[in-house]
C-alpha cells in the first residue's frame, strides 16, 4: 500500500488560493476516463461554470456521472483532459491542506469517532472554543437534541456514533461544516439514509449551512434537490438539462419525469 503511486500528487510549487476564497468552480474542457477500465470514457469533454455562492443539484440515474463530477471538483480524481479550477486556480496546483480548508464533502455516512459530541463537532476546526462549538450546533438545529443527552455536549457518542440516530449524526457532521467554514460544500446523498422527520431536520440545517457558499448536491430524493438554485440533469456522462427546478419542471423532459416518479413513490 505504501508503495502505491499517489493518483493526485501534491504540486511541487503550490499556488495559494485567493483570500478570502470565493468558491467559483470552473470545469474547462474537462474529460475523464478510468484508466483501469481500458480507458472507458465516463465524462466526455464538457465546460461548466458554477458561480460563487450558487447551489447546484446533480440528478440522474445511477451511473450517469454525478459522483464522478463531484469527485473531480473535490480533487479525489484528476481529469484526463482539461482542468478544474477553484477561483481561477487549477486544483492540481493547490496544496492539499489548502484545498481541504476551502472545500468539504458530506456523505450519507456521517462518521463519528468515540468521544464527546463536542469533540466530534470540533473536528471541523481543531482548536475551536467551546462557545464556537455550541454556536455551530445551534446554527444547524442540533442544540435541542444535544441538550437532552445525559451529559449534553460532553456525552460520549460511542463507537461510530452508535449512541445517536442517523439524523442526529448527520446534524453533528453539518455542525462540523459550519465550524470549518469552507467556501465550497459537496453533498453526496446526504439525506438518502434518513427517515422523513430526520430528513426534514437535516434539510432545514442545510439551508443554513449552504447560505453564501458554493454547493454541489447529489441526491435521489428530489425534496433535497428543490432547495437548489440550479439543477443539472445528467445522462451517460453528459448534462442534458440545466436550469432552476421551476424552469425544468415547466419544460418537461428528464427532470419533470424524475419529479413525477418521486411524487408517485411518496403516495
């Protein structure tokens, strides 16, 4: 494992991101293929600009390329063609520590470590004061359930956060994001494993977390998608629809069909 070449190497001469980082993401003639899969093209070359502060939802069938696009934005992969830029800087030129401060990914599995609720929230910004940790929990609506725990913020969440429900674990992860204060947030199916009451609590928290930040949201539940400013419908690695949720519902096509299927499933 230690001898395995790093797929996304650190730059020899890192370029600093602008301060403050605004969060504009640009895909410039980006293409991507998995080399191990005989060069199979996953994302044909495309251009895409996400302005700073915009919330963009990525929807489409499994295998459409949504997660690959988000992972390119997070530099989990490098494109095989073109460049992904954050505030005009190619991600390949950014030091990893600098990029991770500017960009945070939240997945459906909110991983918590053994230790207190406060310790787990503080992982968003080690060294944060107790007051800042409590304020972050308050902002995402986690304060009520934390105060109800036997020892409040000092309650041990146990291994993998087993003492908390899935929705409570996700609220703790969102409090981490607030504390980290990144310019960009990537959400990969962040509400897919939650029941309806928990999903509503997390969605309310998301409106706070995403305010004035750039966000890419991957979701199958269209209730999460509807909070976005803009929706990209993907199929076979290509963007086939691009517009606001209201515009795409009115236009018919792929998004309207997905929305109708989601509504039918609820009933």
